[in-house]
């Protein structure tokens, strides 16, 4: 808005006083007889964003501006990070090369303004990130690198670079000087470097020969006993932390070890024999073992906790490329031997692992968990139920452990329902996705063995229900529709845990060499959707999932046959009367009208989003695109609330809910980080560790913020 300013003219007289040392004169402000008033109109300046209102990019830029003057000595001894180094796909050795090529040296020389690239020694540079950028807005597809430059090594190998290094200045997002930081290794070495266990009895209060630790009392001759329920990423990493710091850990898994689990899955796919406790969802490694094995996460790729998890996976057999790849993944064929190595290491630490064992109930005394009731999950044990007493229970189940949710609800453990997403899984020929994303470069994929990675995609659309033509009288709802768990070069698999239900997911092997690509297309659902079906209570989301899984099983005709419909017919709301395209789903498909599966609001949101995705990826909607029903288990339908300081359940002491099943993670890496953090919290509460969690592993930047 306009601002009116007034100009005044003043004259000054002077008065003075003197001291023994000096004489001062000060002006006296006096308005003169001449009074001038002028009117100026000018535009107000836009208010600057300050403090917490600044964007992250602004904060980063300001920090760099404050540190622009870097000591010359530090410049010549530290490490510089060069980002956004683009190398043409035609000059790069390819996706499986992680070293420093001649083409990359040319790009580094350009950034450093060094005249002769061949004089730069490759040994002075380390590739820390490599990704492939094939966006249409680029002049040509390219590999994008992030490289660390060791200045001391560079100068020792090529002293003539001294002048160029001394004149380097930081540039936001392109060239940064890395300040000395702690170097994080795998979890085992990190714990050994930071462990603070007091082994002397004099350091603890002793009462009647018992240690009193944080409210817990343990005899001096006994280690705290911890039961970890579930051998998914969160359970494995929690067990690893607790075993390393000295707890007596028992790891309970309702499913089987990966060797037997693989045979059970084979029997399901070939002979339709579903083992209720050993399948695509239950067993060693959790549901992620038979999946795409993605290691991408929304909690900060460069965070120390994430790096520790990644390096621990490398220690147990994952390829070192996951530390560099812009979109790291493992695949089932690599996860199986990794889990075998992980199990062997835990057993060497003294962890007792009980496969084929289900937790049926909690042992509770005065709102404090003191143990669990367990039984043989296959019913082969003569004793139907056993009691296992302990000092803490880490509940690291997956989001398909619905019987566990009901058991917790019977004990009045605080469980709240939460939003999640449901939808359909779409499958295309992988060659079609390659052509959409890469155009003329599609021939370089070569089913995962070529120069460029197998093409994937990620799409999202925010939908206001008012913008969708509908005859429903329900209150308007805004939803997000997005692709989930995209599996390039993969296959569609069955994830049902009940023979009367049908639920699917996607998986792939490390090479991603299948001729199909699949991804879930899901829309968010909330309490309004549960209420519309007269579902109430904290487990309403669970019943919401089961409603549509049972409906999909009926539409498929039973026997785990999946109902399908082409994308074009789904948009036109017509039954696919002609033969449907082939599917990677090995248990069979049946043509059906998927409009009959979900409520109208969800179906219309899917229709609108799919049509928008086709505009973003021309060719996405075609007769070769096959929609499969139904995808419901995108994340946990509940959250088991816990305290932020102790990680215990908010109303049940000694119970520590962690991971995906508890509603605090979504994916292999975030679940592993949550289990790792929980392990330190339990150790601290039991007196096995007396430091803060953040002193060992910095808290991921988005933990507690990202919703799963």
C-alpha cells in the first residue's frame, strides 16, 4: 500500500562543556522557522521472510554467505563437494560404473576452471551419488554426479592445481566446503565407539544387592531380558542394538526363516497352498523380503542414522553401490543371503531366535508388561501355550498382524486409527514404460543389463472431490492419488494372509529383468470413509481393508484369482469383454468391472487421477495397461501411540511399539532406523546405556513428521 512520508528541515545550534582532558561540543536540535512539508508516495517493500519463516534454501544460502571467507589453509587441507555434475549418457560408461571416468573429469575440470582435465588424478575424487536424469526438459539424458574432492590428496598427486584450489569459492548447490564431521560406519562399529556401559557396581545405587535403574530392579548377576516380536527391519535392528549393549534378547517370529519361507511361497504360487504364518507378509525379513527391496526414504538420505543403516546392510552382504546409487534397491535375490548373514551374526551375539512362534497375548501386571504368551504358529507343538517373562517387549510387527492389533485392543493399549491409502495395481509392458520415459534411448535398457537403468515412474495428483463429476451427496473430500511401490522389471504377487481375502503387491529381483512393470495407484482414505461404511473404533481401518479384500476375492471367483480390467475400460466404466492382456500374476486373472469394488468417491478419484497421469506420461492409459484388484496394505491402518521420551506405549509400561506395524515407518530403511532408535531407547531405560540417543546417531530430520 502507498506510504506517505514527511520531510522536515532542521537547524542546529551548539552547546559545549569542557573537562581537564578534552572539550566536547554537541548539536542542539531546533526546528527552524522554515517548515517544509512534501508528500511522497512510494510502494512498500515486500516483507522479508525471517527466522523460522525462511525457506530451507534461503537458510542454506545465508549459512554459506556467513562462511564465504574460508581460511586458505583449510581450503588446501579439507574436502570439497562438487554437486550436479552432468555427464552425457553417450559419454558415461553406464549405470553400473561407480568410478571416475574421463568424461566426469572433464566436468570436474570445468567446475574448477582447470585447463587440462587429463592432469587431474582420479584418485583424488570419490563418487558419493550417481543418478540418471532423462527428463524431457533436458537437452539430452545424462548421469548426474555428486563428487567429493580430497584436496590434500589432489595436491600431493598434482601440485599444479594449488592456484585453482586457493581461489575456490562456495556456490550454493554446486560447490561446498565440507566442515570436519564424524565419519559413521556400520551400526556395530558405531556402538563400540560410543558405548557407555558402566560395569562397576559402585556407579549404581545398590539396594539389597539389587541394581535400581530407572525404576527397574535387576539382580547383580542377571542381564535384562528383552523380547523382540517380529524379524522385519525394525525388529532386526532393535535386536542388534540391544544385543550389542549387553541385553539378553529373544527374537520371536511367527513366520519361517528365509529358506523355509521361500519354499512356502513356492508352494503358494505353484499349488495355491497358503501357509497362514509363512507367506509374502510373514517370515524372516518381513514383507519387504519378497518385494522390490527399495532403499529410498523420506527421512533424509544423508542423515547419519540412514547412512548407518545402509552401511550395516553392506556389512551383511548388500552391494556397495547402494551407498552411491540415487535410487538404491536390493531385490529379493540379494535380500535372502543378506538376512541369512544378519541372523548368523545375531546368534553369535547370543540372541535366541524362535521362528514359527506366535505371540498370542501379553503378560500384564498393573499396567506393566512383564512377558508374553507364545505358541507354535503351525500348531505342531504339543504344548499349546508357553509363558516367556521379560523386562521389556519391543513390538516390531508388520502392518498385516491384525490379530496383534485385536489383542492390544483387548488390553486397552492406546491404539488410534489413522489415514492410509487403497487402490489398484496397474501393470504395463516394461518396454512401453521405457519408450515413454526414454524415447529413442529405450533400446539401451536391455532388460536391466544395458547402459541405462530400467525405466520407472512416480506420479501424484491432488484431487478436490468438487472437481470430479459425481452424483453422490456425500460431503466434499480432498484426496491425494499417487503411485506406490513402483516395481520396474517386476511382477504382481499375492499378499493375502487369509484364504477368504485377496490382496496384491509388487516385487522384483535385483536385475529387474522381467518384461513387466507394475505400480499401485492408490488414493488416501480417512475416518470419513470408515464412517460411511458404519465402521467405528480404533480398528475401523482394519475392517475397511478386509471389506474390500473379501470383495476382491469374490469378484475374482476365489482360489486367489485376481479381478482385472484394462485402463481404457476402467475410464469408460465398461467390462473388458475381449481377452485381457497377459499378466505377471501367476495365480490367474479374471475380467471384471472394478467400478463395483470401491465406493463411488474412491473410484471417481482413481478415474480422474489416471486420466491426469496419462497427460503427464502419454501412453500410460492403453489397452496394454491392466489394472489388478486390490491394493489395501500400503501402510498401517493404526498407530500404537508411544511416548517421545521413553518410546514406551503411552499407557502400558515396558511395551515399545516400533516400525511399520506401529505406524512409525514406511519402507525398509525408515523401519530399520525406527528399530535402531528404539533399541537405544530401551537400552537407556534398562540402564544398559547412559547417554542420549542423539549422541550416537543424529535424529533423522523428518522423524515424527512424515506420515505413513
